[in-house]
């Protein structure tokens, strides 16, 4: 919701800056003091305001004012943190990152990708697929340990389009299939913030969060 000068009360501080009177701590405290003075001026002389009640009211306004100031401070810190995130994100522009996916990155006749193995494998194979899902070539990587790995595919003999190339990992330990996660390689082309979260735009068209990055390459 957007508030304008016509639908929200405002006050002007010593520097001439206007603040919303409904949320400005100084304005709230000023209203309280005016009400307190009016209450004291109009109290019953035979039944004056109890000191404990006055102290309680002062403590309440101090608590409310403190919470409002804390909220304003936290909002300011959140804005600064978002700006800092974007600045940090710009340092990744031009860097290659790995995220979950099976898109094969091809540059200078070399296809690159990665994968994670849930446990050691005695046999790992990579099927290179075209945009139609047909197997172009199979690369035998042999045995691999548990964890993250990268691979390269010699695409010098491939004459088709590099657009839409995918890869598929098949891993096994003997006759037992091993779970694997495909990791796509792509370059960061832009950084920005969305809903308070750092967002990175990749050359393959994906937009990811910083937490989606599995590795910097």
C-alpha cells in the first residue's frame, strides 16, 4: 500500500524531513505527553491520579517507543543487508557455477558438466543427449569415489547444434545402482535481489538463489 501526503498524517523534524505520524516514535511520545498533561489538568482534585498509574503509563509509552525504534532500525539493517548481498553477487558475474541440472555446457568444442555420487561407484558413464533425447555418445569415466565430480566430453566430432544438449549419469557399484545428482555448468551473467534474497541469472537462462550453487568452477 502506498501512502501519500493526502491520506497519511505527517510531522516535520528538525531537519525538515517528514515522517509518518502514526509510526514516528517522537510523534507518538509527543501525543502521549499532551494527553498526560491534559489528564493531569482535568483530574479530580479529590481523587488525583495515582503515582503508580502514572509510572505505569510512562513505562508503557517508553516500551512502545522503543519497539518502534527497534523496528525502524531492523528495517534499515534489512535494506543495507540486501544492498550488500547484491554487491557480493556482482563479484560472481563472469564466474562459472554448478547447480542441479542436466544441461551440457559446450565451449571450444568441449562439453562440460558434473555430478554427485551418494556412495562410491565402480562404474560411471555419461550419456550425451541431443535436444530430441537421442544418445549421441557415451563417455566411460570408470570408477569414482563418493562426492562431487566433473567431466569433459570431446565435441570436436559432433556436427549438430549445441543448443539443447543434455547429459545423463549412470553409476553402479558392481550390479547395484548408485544414486547420482546431475550438475549443470553455467556462467553467471547478472545479480539482483528479489523478496530480500540474492538472485543470480545464468547464461543458460535460469535464475537461481545463492544457496542453489553447488560449486564455483
